[in-house]
């Protein structure tokens, strides 16, 4: 009985960390696409084509991938830190 409680506690912690990091990732993705300019360092926007009259801006898939990797690694480290403390 004690083992199930302990295992459930670890699963709850794992799920909680996943939800927190996923929510932060979605928040970053929203703000980096819709609320940022190209000049912001955390933006995922890039200039696709620039002429004298108009500029085409698009989402850089490389920047989105790098952000995804950063959030995944930070979530894993956050989980390990919480696990070591208990």
C-alpha cells in the first residue's frame, strides 16, 4: 500500500511538472509569435523577403525547434531537481 502511494506521488509530480512546462511553452510560443517584434531576442519571427516596398515576415522553424529543445531540457532538469529534494 505504501509503495502505491509513493509511486502515485511521483506520477503526480511528473504530471505536474509536465503541465507546468507545457503551459509555459505554449505561453512563450504565443508571445513570441503574436506579441513580439523581430527585434526581440526571444521572438521566433524572421524576415522572409524584403523589398523596397514591403517586407514578408514568417515564423522560423529553427527558432521554434530550439525553443522546444530548451523547454524540454529545462522541464527535465526541473523534474530532476524536484525528485532529488524529496
